[in-house]
């Protein structure tokens, strides 16, 4: 197996792939929800964190399947020897990325100015690529909600995502999903993926300008 890493700091990154860097494996694709749940459960067990599957699900969902960010929050619970309650989780889970991405899409769909939302997300993530990746994932999820509603006439996040969302979140996604015409989703995803490819390929590009111009194009595509 040969890996060619294209980056200006390739020499520095190479240490991540050797035994001195204590690497275990390298992932080239985003985990599924079930994979993320399994991994985080194993990490919680190894760290002896007494935490329920429901709260692990919140960690995974709130961080959009980013295991590294989820583990950072999981480690906050190591001192909770009596177990982690839902109240504890709501106080300590720091990731607002998913909620912010939905705020962004709602602003785009409603034809409102979205620059403040983008600024808020960048303050947390500091990565234009992460924003467009999360946007792509969320649009895909909304398309699944849209299709399910058209076929069944109602919403069921358990069947769509593999886990049950709180009622208010489930309804929010359903409402947003049906606001976007089904035939428009492919155009939005194509534009988002094009932007993601540009951001990942060329580190010298003005990334914020590319991101904002892409979001403007996506907003124009929504009828």
C-alpha cells in the first residue's frame, strides 16, 4: 500500500504515520453513526467513564461524527464516578457545531444574511473546510428526511438516522427538509462538494472568500 500525501508540511505530517508517533491506524473516510458510537463506547469503557448510550449518542451527534471532538468532551466526565446524568451532559458537551450548521442552512433557505452565523462557526471551528463538510453532511441528511416524508407522509428519525432525535430537533429537521425542493438537493450538494474539493486541494486559496461565494451560490439555487 502506497500513500502519497500532498502538502507543504508533508515532512512534519509523516511522523503521524510511523511507530514513533504511536499511530494505530489511519482513517481516510468519515465513520458511520454506528462506527462512531462503537468507537466512543470502547473509549468510554477504557477510560472507565460511566456513561449511557443516550449520552454517547448526543456526543456523536453534536460533534457531527467527529470522534476526536467527542472524545475531548467525553474526557470531561472522567471525574463523575457516580455516573453521568443528562443534566451533566447538557452542561459539559461543548459542541454547538451541528446547531450552528442548521442555523446557517435556515438562514440560506430563508434568504437571510448568513455572514454572522458563518463568523460564529469559524470562531469555534477555525476551518472553512470543516464548515463546508458539515454543510454537505447536513444537506444529505435533510434530503433523507425530505424523501422519507414524501414516501411515508410522516417523520421518523429512528428509521432515517438509526437513532431517535428529541421531538423538537426531529421536527426542526423535518420542517427545514421540506422547505428545499427535492430536485434542488442535487444542485446544492454538487456546489458544496465542488467547494470542498477546492478547499482541500489548494492551501493557497483565500478560503473564507471561496466559502462565502459558495454559500451565496447555494442560496441563489434555492427557489
